[in-house]
C-alpha cells in the first residue's frame, strides 16, 4: 500500500515560530524600556524636568530591539511565502460555539485595529506642542498613516491568496505590535515613517477581519450581522482610543498612546490559532449582464468609500485638536470625547437593528441626511460658537455618525461579492476608502482653526455620501427589475 506523503512543513514552521518569537520578545523589551529609560543628559525635543513620568523620544542607536523585531517579521513573512499557498481544504467554523468564538475574536481584533487609526487624532496635539509644528505639517502624520493603510489593504488581501488568511493575519498583527515602538521615535519624520508602517499592518488587518466575519454567516443574516459587529467594533475602537487619551496621556504624554499597541497586539497574536484559514479558488465565469451590473455597483462602492474616507479620516484626525481649540483643557476635552464614545456602543447596536429592518442603502441615506441637518442647524443657531463644550460635543457626534457610515460600507462590499473573490473585493473597496482618506487630514487642516467651517464642510460631504448611496440604490433596483430572474444572484 502506497502512502501519499505531504511536503515537509516543519522547517517553515520553525522559521515562522522563531521569527514571531523574536518580534514578540523585542516588542515587550521595547515597551518596558520606554518606561524605564533614563532621560538624564538626552537633549530630546520637548524634554521635561528629570524624574517626571512623561515619556520621551529615544535615539535610534539606543533601540536595537526595533530593528530585531523588523528582522523577525521579515523572517516570518519569508517562511510563509516559502511554504506557499495552504493546500489543505478550507476549514470554516460550523458549530454555533465555534462561530461565536471566531466572531468574538474578529470583532475584538477589529476594535483594536480601529483604535489605532482613531489614535492619530489624539497624538497630534501633543506632537505639535513637542515638535513646534503647524497643523499642515502635523497632517503629514495622518497622511503617512493612511498611505500605509491603503498599501496594506491591497497588499495583505493579495498576500492572503498565496499564504492563507491565518498566516496573513499573523504577519499583520506582528507588524501592528512591533510598530508600537514608534512611541519612542525621536523626530517627527521618524514618527511619519513608523506611522506608515503601522498603517500598512492596520490597513491589511481590517479587510481580512471583515472577510472572515462575512464567511461565518450565510444567507440573509450575513449583511446585518457583519455590519452590526463592524459598527460595534468601530464604537469600541474609538472608546479605546479616547479612554486611553483620558486616563494615560495626562500622566505619560502622547507617546503612550502608540506604546499601548504592544500589549493589545500581543493579545491578537495569541488569538492567531483561532483564525479560520481559507485560500481563494479561481472565480467561475459569470453571465455578462450580471458582471456588468456588479462592475457598475463596484465603481459606485469605490466612489462612496473614497468620499466616506475623506470625511471620516479628516474628522478623526482633527476632532481632538478642535475640541481643545475651543477652550477646553486636555482632560475635559478627552473626557467629553470618551463620554460620546461610551454612547456610541449602544447606539451602534440600535443602528444594527435598523440595518436589519431597512437594509444598508436606506440606513446610509438617513445617516447622511440626519448628520447634515444636525450640523447645519447647530451652525445656523450660533450655539457652537457660544458654548465651548457644545462645540466639542457636536464634533464628536458628527464623528460618530460618519464612523457609522464608514462601518457599513465594507461589510456591504463583502456581502455583495462572490465568495471566491470576497477577500480581494473587500480589500479593493478598503483601498479606495483609505485613498479618499489621504486628502481628509490635509483638507481639514486648511480650516482647522474654524469649527463652523469644519461643520459646514462635513455637512456638505455627508450630503454627497447620501446622494451617492441613494443613486446606488436607485440603479440597483432598476438593474434588478431588468435582469431575468434566472440570472439574478442567489440571496
């Protein structure tokens, strides 16, 4: 009897384990060294009195663990590519408990992932103060980070087709953990470079997680459940970012908001074995008419994603700065934003239920109209200029509304895509979202000193998003009516 022998995988696995272990150990060392560093005699920008608890930059020559962590990530990536595409049958969670566990892990990872993007806005005020830079220069940090997320959205979804989702997830979370050491970077330029690298990991993780969630839930439950989990993760992610700024920044300074990525990233690494692996199979031929309708819908998704990206990332970057510019102290502004973030969580659950009753497009249109109407009414009343805390609260509420709009579009793209192309389609839509977001911080930086102008700009962009969503729904209904029933995709 002949026995088919599978190709040996132990060498690849050994290299991957060694690379991952090196990255984890170096990240832990870098995290603790940042708090134990002796800053006496270090002429770093923004240096405070000796003995304080504020974290400071560290010369690159004093950070060997950062370069070793990078080498560990490259070794893990090389081993995964060497191993090649996983050839085992796709393993998908089928039991209720298995689905719930994977959904919990994916939602938690998505929340931590979103918290890092939200953190951009909270580090910029302290960074501007330490380095003495203008809003326009500070916006380059957000541009670098968002350029990284756009790169990661395309890179990791394509990489997952070659090495599998689990390996892609592992590499993304290792990079997420290691780049938290950007909290020790001594210069602004160094922070921009590290922010780009962190953004690459963050941008790759989000579409992987959304695709994973979409594969867990079949049929008509997929869209509402995945969108609901995405909205809850978005709310919790902003709560993590704002809560960290409230409780940690006054004591340790803005750098701690980057450094806490190390312990949260380690939790994601430990959850790697729970990630179901799947590789993409060749896409079957589709009917030309259906292909044209899907292509038309995809282009509208790209346009909507880019517009929402401009809106969301522009606000995320500058809301903390605008809140403090209105006269609030750092602690008061962060407390207000944290309170709004707490309210986001139950509101996200409510919106998920509305999504199930109305569908994605009506929800997106209503969110856009309500956001624009609220901002225009408050701007016309003049209350935001007269009451500083109200101005900050309105900005935070607008951020919640646009974040909810952003949380809906990626699950919709995953739901509409063919299962064989779901990862690639989701990554492409995420890429256009990040691409639009690149302009958001720069555009709002030009008007960052005026809350009224920001509110008017956000209202106009929200109306544009609503118009795109309405047009998408109208054309989709027309295409569905014209398409013969036998050629329509199954629900």
